[in-house]
C-alpha cells in the first residue's frame, strides 16, 4: 500500500500554492499535484497590479514562480501532472488520488483546481487567445486610446463623405 500523506493539494494556482505554504509551515509536508499546466490562470496574463505586496506590479508567470518557490522553501513536494481520479475514504480511511496508474493516499485532500472559463464557439477564438497570451505585445492604455480615436476619426470622415454626396441617404 502507498504511504499515507498528511496532505495532498490538487492544483497550483494562487489557492493551491497558498494552501501548500500554510500546510508546509505547519510541518505537514504537503504534496502538491500541480497539474500539467502548473501555476494556474495567472500564467496566462501579463501585469498583475492588484496584489498587495507588489507596489510596482508583477508579471503573472513571475509571480507564480515566486509562489511556488516560497512553498518549496518550507518543504512542499510537487508532481507536475494531472489528477485523473479521486476516491474519498470511507469511515476515516485515507482518501485515494490517482495520476493515471499511480496511486497516492492522504488523510486530507485540498481541492484547488480553480475554474475553466466557457469558450465561445467562434471561429476566430484561437487567434484571439494567441493574441491575448503573455508573449503577445500587451495593449497599453495609450495604444488602445489612439486606436479608438483614429477609428472614430475614420468613421466621422466616412459619414461626412456620405452626407455630402447628394445620392446617398443620410443615416
Ligand atoms: C488573462 C487573465 C488575467 C488575470 N489577471 C488577474 C489580475 O491581474 N489580478 C487578479 O487578482 N486576478 C487575475 N486573474 C484571475 C486569477 O488568475 C484567478 O482568480 C486565480 O488564478 C484563481 O486561482 P485558483 O488557484 O483558484 O485557480 P487557477 O489559477 O485556475 O489554478 C487552478 C490550478 O488547478 C490545476 N488543475 C486543474 N485540474 C487539475 C487536475 N485534474 N489535476 C491537477 N491539477 C489540476 C491547474 O493546472 C491550475 O494550476 C486573471 C485571469 C486571467 C485568465
């Protein structure tokens, strides 16, 4: 039979790493099964500016690396893979967690798998997702404003052209 862990944490976003930090500091030697895509949703973003403790803001992936390092410093262990099945233990028996064929037992299992957004069934969704990835150039407030201003200027020019032409109906 597999050794019984005190705590297994499933998921590695801010919630998973925070649980890991606290349980590690309580000497519970947590095992984090962090998912294949470790670090959670903040890996997908650029500037995070609303977390206390980062007066200059921080890039999402860098922040998640720091969360992970801090949990590791106090003895957290990691498995970078997805949990495929969980069976709660009955009558005080340990819970069982599977990663494919590998079986782990724990007295406590913390579920921190976050949420997945619903995806639009739109054809361009994939290219939008790529454009929104951290490697893409982030849209600054200035460039968004400039784009908005120039597109509204173009709309005004179109409207003027149309309204000055006698054949076109006014809208
Ligand atoms: C583009 C973007 C920008 C954002 N910007 C900000 C911001 O600036 N400030 C802010 O406060 N919030 C921001 N958020 C929201 C923030 O990312 C979430 O609130 C936060 O990540 C939720 O944390 P979580 O730990 O609950 O879950 P998540 O971050 O979703 O993490 C879930 C984890 O569970 C793992 N997992 C899932 N299933 C399994 C499984 N079967 N086995 C093992 N692991 C599994 C995943 O791999 C992941 O690591 C942003 C979100 C997005 C998408």
